[in-house]
C-alpha cells in the first residue's frame, strides 16, 4: 500500500471505480455533503464502523479493496480496523487469546 494514500483519496477512487457519483454515494450512505467532503479532505475522521461496512456494500468492494479501506480508516481514526473489531466482538474468546499473546511478548507487562 502506498504510504501517501489517505482514506479520502482511496474513498474517492472506490467511488469512481463503482461508476456512481459522489452525490449518489453520500446520499445512499446517509451522510451530509459537508461531512462527506470533510472526510475526503482529511478534515474529518472516516465514518463509524457501521457506516464503513455500509459504504463497502454500496460500493460492492472486493476483499482486497475492503482490507485497504478498513486499514486506512483505522489509521485515520486512530482505531482498530472495523473488520477486526467486528470479528473480536463476534468471538469474545479472541480477546483473551490476544492478551495472552501480548503477555508472551511483553513479559506480562501489557503497558510497555
């Protein structure tokens, strides 16, 4: 993935590839025009996890595009990728497994 690629640039690319207009997209997503353009310009964080999934459904994105989309959104939001958060939510035992893995690498000190 290109280091200079931002969520806004990538979203713009996905919309163009889908063949729809930006107006059609943000209307179907249910967000306002100003918020949409703030997202594209990097002045606002990408939408919530729920809206990220909805956006990808609207765009009919493939798995490769979804991964990039989620990773860029998470980076911009300072968050966990939406697909990973959903998986953890649906698999509660994953949290304990992750914590155990972290403990192995940090000598039991999670805060390092």
